[in-house]
C-alpha cells in the first residue's frame, strides 16, 4: 500500500456497491477531509474511516504516499548570444526567437541535474535527445522535457520568421456594394453601407475583390472618424442621418520587420451623398383580461391593425375577420407582430406588441386541526373563503360531502373542492389529506449502543403535530441526540392520548492497550506485541489484521485500530521496537589490494569483533586486524561480540591483485555536425586512469570532432590502454525540381537528396513524403535526417504558377428583347471569345452585345501561352412573353375562415381587392372584413419585360344551423347512450371533461362523460357552425361482487361479498332472498346454481346481474391397507379416473412406484376444479436377496437368539425346513415368523431350506448351513 507521486495524487475509497443504488457512506480522513476522494501533496501516511450511513458496516484503510522530487529544468544558451544560461519564467517559458527567413539558431543546455535525461520536441513532433547543440529552423513552439526516472518537467520557447515579400504598384479606388459607379446612395434607417478599396490595375471593373498585396497597415476614415477595415480592404458603415460623407482609404504596402524596411504609402478618397430614409411607424395597445379560467377562454383586442401584422400564441382558437380580436384558451405569451413596409420607400420595420395570460389560481383548503389529524371519535373541519358562488366538496370515496364553504372530515384520505367564482370560472383546489391518528413509535439511528465519543439519535415516528417531553433530558423535540448510555423515555400527547415510550442505550466503547514482549529486537529474530482485551479485531499499522497479537520482524513504531463485536473502533497506544545495534552483521567490506600492501581491517561502529578463520576456528576478539605486507588472498569470518542476541556472522575477503582488472570504453560512434559525444570509461575502482588529454578525474569525457580517442589504465603497477574511434556522420542536403512553372490543375515534383536511409520533413507542414508533389506555387525547403539521426537543411526552391491558366467563369444572362448585354469573367481576366462555330471574335475583358431579339450563345477561353486552355459556353436567354397563369384559391369564404389565393410564378406580383393593394408575395390571405360582398381579387404579374392581370371572385357562405333531439340527458351506470346531430354535416367535434371526440355519433356513459358536453360541426361548404351544449346527469352507483365460491370444493365454506354505494339491493338465490352484502354457504349439490342480484339508485336506474356458483365434488379413491414388499419390487396402483390428476408426493405421476426402502407413500388427486383428496399406504421393504444367517447363539442375551429370515414377513405363505446332519427334519413350519430358537437341539451344524411360497417350491429357494452355538 505504497504509492509514489510527483506533484499531487488523487486517492479515494471505492465502495463495493453501485453508486446511487447501494447504501450511502460517510468518509473521515486523517487530514480531516470528509469527501470520498482527496489529493495527497506531501509524503506521509493517509488513512480513512468509512462508515455505511445505515450503520451496517465500518471499514478502515490506509496508504503510504511518497512525494518524488520534480527535476529542475536546465539553463538555455544559443550561438547568437540572445540568451546565456537562461532559466524559465513562472510560465516555464525560456523566451522567444524571431529571425528573417531563412536564418537558423543553434541552442544548447547546461546545469542538467545528475541522473536526469532530457529531450526537445520540435513543432513537427520530431524529438532530439541530449543537451545539444541543436540547430532549429522550424516555426512554432519547442518543448524542453526532463525526466529523472520518476517525474518529468517541461519548459518551452518559440521560434518565428519574418519575411521580405515583393509587391507591385497600386492604383487605388473606392467603391460601394450599393452602387459601383454612382456617388449617391439611398438606404433605410438602421441599414449599413459597405465601402471597399480596389486596384484599377488588377481590377479595372471595380468588382469587390481583395487586393493581392502584402500590407503593413490599412485604414478607412469617414468624415474624420477612423475605422478598422474588415479583411484589410473593406469597411461597414451605418450612417445616422442624410448628408455628404467623405470616405478615405490609406494603405502602407511592403514590409517593416526583421528583414528590413521596404514600404509605399497609398491614399485615395471619394465623396458620397447618402440619403437615409425613415422606417415606417406603428402604434397600438393590446387590451383584455389577463387571467384565464381552467378549460375556459378569454378575448384580446388590439387598438390598431395592419394587414402585415399577425397574432401568435399557444392557444388561439378564433381570430376576428378584421384581425383586431382573438379568442384564446391557454395561458402563455401572446403577440401581435410582423414587418410593416413603406410602399413608397420600401423600408420596413419589425413591430411586436406583447401580453402575458396566466391561469386563475384555485384557493387553498384550511384545516382545523391544522395538521389534518382525525383523532379517535372526532372529526376535522375543512374550510375555504366565503367569496365564491358555489361549492362542491369531494371526499376520499369520490362522493359529494358538502356544498357550502366548509365541510367535516370523518375518514382519512384526500379532500378537494370545486368552486365557481364571480366571473363564472370553475376552479378546483389542491387536494388536502386527512390522516387518522396512529400510535407513535420510537426508533434509534444508527444503533442502540454507543462507541467511543459517538452519539445516537432517538426519533419518534408520528403523524400530525403531537407534544413531546423527554426524560431524563429535558427536551420537547421529536428526536433526541445522546452520547451517554442509559434509559431514555419520551411522553407523547396527541388527541387527548398520553403515551410513554422508553429505549435503553448500551455502552459498547473499548479502551485497548498493546504491550510488546520486549522493546528490543535482535536482527533476524521476531517478537510479539499483544493487545488487551484480546479476541477483538486488531487492524495493525503494518496492514495486518489479527485477533490480538502481532509478530514483529523489524524495528519501528506500531499501533492498531481495534474493532469489537458491536463495530466500535478505537486506536491503541503506540509502542516502539528498537533493533539491538550489535546484533546486525558487521559493517566490514571486502577489499582489493596490491601485493605487499599493509591492510587494516576495522569496523566503523567501534564494536568489538570476534574473528574466525575460514574453517570457523576462533582467532581473537578485537575491533580491528592489521595485515602487514600482504602477499596472498585472505578470508575472515567476523561477528559483533554480543551477549543479548545470537551472533550474526559475515565473511570478509581481502583479494591481492596479480593482473589488471577488465575495463572498457563506450560511446555513440557516429557524430553529426556540431554534435558533442560522451565517451564513458568502465574500470575497477582499484585502478587509476589518464585520458588522451591528461584528464585523470572524470570517467566521462566530451568530444566534438571525429577521430580516435584513447585512455591509459594503471593498477598496482600494471598498465594497459584502450581506444575508440568516432566517425563523421554529417552530410549535405539538396533539392531537385521536375518543373519550376505549373499550370492550373497540374503538379510539380520536388525530390530531397540524399533519399536513401533518410527521413524528410518539408517546410510549411507539407508532410514527410519524398519526393513531394505540389499543386500550387510557393517557396519550399526540407529538413533531412539520416539513419544516424543527423540533420541537414536543403536550399530553397520557388515554384511559380501561370496566373492566366485558371479556368474562367462567365455567368449565363437572361434579358429582355432588344436590351444591351455585357458578358465577362467573374474575376475580370482577359478572354478569347468565339462563336458557337468556333469562329474567333475578339480578345477582351468583356463582350458587349446590343439589340438581341433571340437566344444566343458564345464560346470563351483563357489567354495562357504556357498552359493548356479550356473552352466553355455561355448562354444569353431573351424574354419575349409571360407564360399562361391563373389564380389558385377557394372562392367560398366562411365567416371565421381565411382563404389563401396564390399564383405559381417566379415573377413579381401585386395583389389588390376592390382596388386596394393587399400584398406582393406569391400568396395572400383573405378573411371576412377585408372585402365587400361579393368582391373581386386581382393579381398583376410582371417581370423585367412584361406584365399580365389576373382576376377571381370571392363569395360569402352562411354556416348551416345544427340541433339535437335533447339538450338534457340522464345516463345510468354501465349504460351506453348514443347522441347525434339531426343534420347531415361534413364533420362533427364533441368536447367536454372527457377530452375531444370526432365521431359522428357520441356514445355516452357514466364512467367517462359528465357535466356539460359541447358540439360543433363543419358543413359541406367547409364553414364552422355554432356550438351547442348538452347537460348530462349520470348515475354514480357503483357495485362489485367478490366471489370466493367458484373454486370452493365439496363441504367447504364459500362467500359472495357485495361492495356498493347504494342501500337499495336484493339477492335471489337457491338459499332464499337476502338484502345483506355478504352471503355465506357450504358447497353441496343443493347450493349450486344462479345467485341473482338487483340494485336501484336515487335517479331511478336499475341494475341486474347474476353469479353462478358451481358444485365441485372431491376426487375420492382408496390405496388399500398397509403391506410388506421386497426391496426393488414395484408397487402398482391403477388410477381410477382419467379426468383427475394423480401425483405421488415423491414419485410424480407414475402408476408404478419402485420400492427401495420402507416408507409411507402419499398419493394426491386433483380434480379439474382444483379440489384435492389424498390417501396413504405404508409399505415395509425387506431385502429378499440377502443371504440367510449361518450362526445363531440362543443363550438368552437378546442377541442372535432366533433364526431371522428378513423376507419371511413379506411372504405369508412361506415354509422353513431344518434338518440335522443325518438328514432328519428337526423343524418344519409353514408361515414362518422368525421364531425358531433351536429349542431341544444340541449345539452343532444343521441344514436349512426356505421356500418363499410353499405352493411353488421351485422359485427363489434359499438353502444353507446353520451352526448353533450356546
């Protein structure tokens, strides 16, 4: 349970139950946190105590965290001395490099911590290992990463290029998207004008195209106010008033950066007169009630109307013909809104009037008593304010219990009231629940015992608002939190009843102590720490769990958390176990020395040592041994002198050097340009060394040039040398190009050299493939890395594009006959123009056509000399007429309808009714009130060349009158009554508290229909009729009969139980006539038959029903008397009836049961009606195959006194014959019953014969010898 981390670590306790489905938990950490997960930031022990909130379980767990050091970032330096030993700032940034393309930078690092590695990640994700130097030339951020094997750290720096782009001269102009030529502009209020600058040299048509130049800065100034451009060359401006506006554009073209300064300043200005037209205005107010009844409707009106404004909202059921009024039936936001247009200026304005409709709120029931508790033999009083017209109180059983502003509640359940307010609005109160008095009880959470420093909560479970008094603690709350054991009682008063409940809280706390068998531990031995009290669960600080003792193997501090049978937990005292210092192995190391050296073997502790030779013979007891002029290898066995612990032996070797030890040189033998290589020497510590440059102190040496490097080793006067060769792996990189000029849709191929065993990274994120295929112009170079990791940057190549080889596009034109047409490319480039017969016409930016009267077409292409040209066709369509059109729409207009007229055309259209213009869209809405009777609708359709007038007529339709045979009906319970209109109509809609029904015939019944029912229809003209209402009175009689006798079996009792809300009913049965709700009977043939029931309610409805009570006889049978059978025989019983199901208790439904042992067998018969009957038979099983006994001892001791044949009782007609050794019969009995005791016979050997059936002596005969011994 140990974890390492670097900065911080999240630790937590994972429960074994599903979150949100299992029990909840509480968490208590050693750092006082109470969340499930915490963050560890320092080294140390962290523990958590987890408690299930239902008190069922407690757990403790711990973990040891070790915070590992984060490595420090090295210092950065470069070859241009911009930074020298640069450290990172708080954001871990070294700095930023900026150069003029294509300069590079060489970076290296110092002060890298020992044992730490580092690498640099370039913007293309290439990784460079080591401290450098490293050559960088890619734009972007470089990540510097250090790693000490446990933790990492990361810094960064940026690298950016400036460029020296070329630029051409400009001839600037200013244009507007509203008008390319004129300097007068007309706009509506709140609209904007877009101005943009263009270059006459590259864009003589002044089209809205970006100027292709490297800008340093650009700006617009309008009447002295400076504006930041959009996309460099355009600006959007919103004038507030009509007047003159001076528009100026300034551009500085070129570059001003690290590559130098080369700029040109251009200025252009133009005066515009802008006329700002006012937006149309509208004023109006929405009036009407803002409170809506449930299932009701209200009307809203607007003080001013406009044909372009419309009503909107969630529940509009009717709109007036003039559009000034609506009827609505749902709460929400309602608006009268739309866009109005000034027909003279074309300016528009969005208008919105808004109002909110809310539902009327029902009153709230007030109860006395306020808590709604109905005490025994008492009632509750419910009331509402006396401000409503009518009241209908509904009780828990669904019946009306009062029709005034108050009512008495005598039974528990929910009560609510329907009220009618002064405005005719029906409202229903929220339900109010009355509860019967229930005897309070007391519960304890989480348990009825106290652990150390804990508390429990004693709560009263009750309803309503009783009065509490606790003892011995004085409190009148409904719960008590206690932290002391004892008996606590509470007196509860409610409804005049006083009740006292008591509970006892047990003291289950513990105070454990641990004691070690000794405070001192010898190395390699153990000792025991014992807890008191024992036989509890001890969770030791080592992570082990025992019942009271711990075996300790090492020194340290120990404690435990103890849990008893109640789950109470307490931490013990802490004990410290110390290691006996001189019980460990001596701190004496083996040595390697030169021949003739004086050697002193001494221990650093100063303890006395026992010295032994290699054969374990004791030599002496001293703290050291002197070995002068040592010539040979020597071995000692040593141990600290110790009387308290066993001696701990160690073998010490002194080796005399005779030959020089092995040594070696290692390094990366391939060197890149500018790279520094580290050569490492591995040698014996008894030797000395000297590098080629005289260095004798470092086993690692840095070299920056290829070549051969050597080192000399000296050990005990012996000398040797070794060398290693570093090779030059750097290389030169170059590019070859297949074509320096590319046409539209063509490509060029660039190859980076060398290509064998190298990887390539192209500039400008063009990938790593080699060769590189490009389809656009630009400057390209590559970085090449060989198989040894060396890098080289190629020279740069420039790929040019033929700008006139791109495919042109000329839009097709539709124009009126005889009107001039101009054809030109959308980009304004020069084109070759041809007839459709490929006859050359001219080379120009545009083709001007005058006086065309018929459709025509032309072919055009680009002017490129270096690239292949493409030929395309442009068409000119001449408009000479308007196609045949007609007005589509219903000429019949109902009073509440809206008729839509439309014309299927893409040309412009103007609608008018009675000479008044009403719209310009493809369709219009016409509603009553807009027109006279009858009226004419006119549509004028026109395009840029022609115009035509269409007409149609509109007629009013009068809705058909509807009627019912009856407007009041009475419907009995369980009765269906059809209702229909007297008239033949297109469709019918019925609605009420049951919802909406569209059936022509509405079938009424008491369970789904009540109160007022409304009906309206749509006649065959499609007009909505008036609405009729039908008052429905329904019977509230309810009844049900519960029958317990349908499956009652013969001679068993049965019941018919009637549940109803009427007192008027009568039974007519085979037993007689009754008026009780419960009829009891005993099932027999005379009772079977129909039980007739008749009921009546208060409005004259009669209900008849019949219940048939059958007779179900028992399936009687007989298994016979108990019997005896041989084991493995089969007991067969033929089931007497095929209509009855027979099942043995242990053998299923078979008729043949194998006999394996003596047992009582039970057979159960079940009739089709479910009636059951059972019978039993006991079968004694004997083992008929066992051999008979061959010895008997008839001495009266009760053991083996008789000759017993097991199967004799199974065969009543058996026969036993016994003969002496001369063949004389001494015993012969038919129906033998195991009573032969050898009376009158001498001890000796006899011969017996046993016949199971004396009448069939050839079957299963058993014979043998019988010895009688007394």
